[in-house]
C-alpha cells in the first residue's frame, strides 16, 4: 500500500509524463486548468497533493479520462 506522499509523487510524475508526451508546457496546462504555472509545478514535484476535482480538471485539459491519469501501476 502506498503512502499519501508516494501516491501524490506517482500522480505528479504521471501528469508530467503525459504533459510532455502531448508537448504542453506547465504554463499552458495551467491556463487550460485555470491554475497558474506554479500550481502545476507544485503538483508535478509533489509539493502539493491535488484534490480529486483538480485531477479531473487536469485530465480533462490533457484530453484523457481521469482513470488514465490515475493509472500508476
């Protein structure tokens, strides 16, 4: 079982990986989510643990389903 911090780190890494694959900058993803670049950076670097609604917004902005974003296996 993962700790909260380990889970947040894996999700942050997943967001970063998908964002890079799609060629989207942190600033651009932030604009798409109505968040600032720093907030996206904090999530990706495991400094902030996003709530489920924020993850849904990020998944929608990345044009993926939430379950794909949460696929950390």
